[in-house]
C-alpha cells in the first residue's frame, strides 16, 4: 500500500520543490516517492523464508541459492535492504549503467548482511566482503559457504590501520571514537591491497558516514587502478560534493553521477564514479 502521508516522503517532496531537483530522472523520482512500502516490495521478491538456527533462510524468486539473515535483527531492516537492492529505480541501487558489475574484482565495503555481494558474485571475478560487525559473520558464512569467489574480511575500513570501536546498531552500525564492547580491526584499502595483492576494479561503499575516510585510505589504489565506484553520500552534510572533489583530486579522469534526495537535508543519496 502507498502511504502518501508518510513523513519521509513528504519531506522529500518538500526538498524537491525547494531545491528544484528530482534527484535524477523524473521517472525515478516518482517511483521513489510514490512506491509501495518496503515490506510490500520485498514480499514480491521473496519465495520462502524460515528460521534455521540463528539465521533466517531466504529464497528469492529467480535465485536457486539461499540467503541468510540474522534472526534477531529487525524484519523492517531486511525489507528495506531487499527493496533497495532488487529494484533498479531506487536511489540506493548501486548498479547504474556505468557502475554495473561485470567480471570485476569487487570490494563490498560495509557489506553488512551481504545482499549486494549475493546478487553480484556470479558476475564477478572475485568479491571481498568487508564487514566488521560480528553479528553478521555467521550468516555471511552460511550464505557464501559453497562459493569459491567470495572472501569475507572481518575488518572495518578507514584512513589508517589499527583498531576501532563500533556502536552496534544492525545495518546502521557506526565506527565511534568512544570505547564500546565491540572492538574491531581497522584497515585501509591501500594496505589491504599491498598486503594481499588484490586489485579492485569495483568499489561499493556504505559506511554510515565514514565514506571520506575510506577514500583517504584508498588514494594509491584509486590513483593507480581507477576502480568504478558506487558510494553513499547522505550520512553527513556536504558529503556528496566533498567525496566527488576528493575523487577528482586523486584521479582527474573520473566521470560522475549523483542521484537521489535524502529526506533530512535533501542531499544526494549516492555518487557513481567511473
């Protein structure tokens, strides 16, 4: 059911009017603002779902392999993720024409539950799932236990190596300066590539506000390899233009596309670079 009085959608409409933008095409704007709820959209893609131990075992229509999601995480989070990843018109969809995975070495930075990796690994040469939150690890291992070209890396990514703390909150967990019970390994893309020999041709990133630090820690890799990038921009004010400028400074050959309107400040949702 479409809720025309949803506060989030109302705010997006207000931003579109005040900023005189559709956040991309008018068609995508209409679909994002007037689409059914995430639960309705997700239900159209789910074939079956049942509990298996500490995971929900999910089969999607058109896919033969199961996907696993932590049973103790909010179902609304799951529905949101499915809606964002299965429908190309959503502003959180990573694969526009210029950033579609095609035999790439993919760095899934902030892999979380791993749905993006699940949807692309058959088209990828190799996928590295970077996810520090231990709550996701068991289900990630279940999803990819029989997959040879996916590597789960239990590290956070930033602009330096060492350790960091996570403020745990499911798919929106964030790195924090404050000490928490969740201490994790911190790495940089440059260090990981130097250490392992990995050469990413595609970077997908959603780091809940730490996207800039990710790019700062990937300068050498981006300069040398110019990977295609799909990165979220809505977590911090001004990030869209700032992230674009950093990429321009690192490698002036990049082309860019911004899309979407987030509901709080009316800023873009995602930056695509190629």
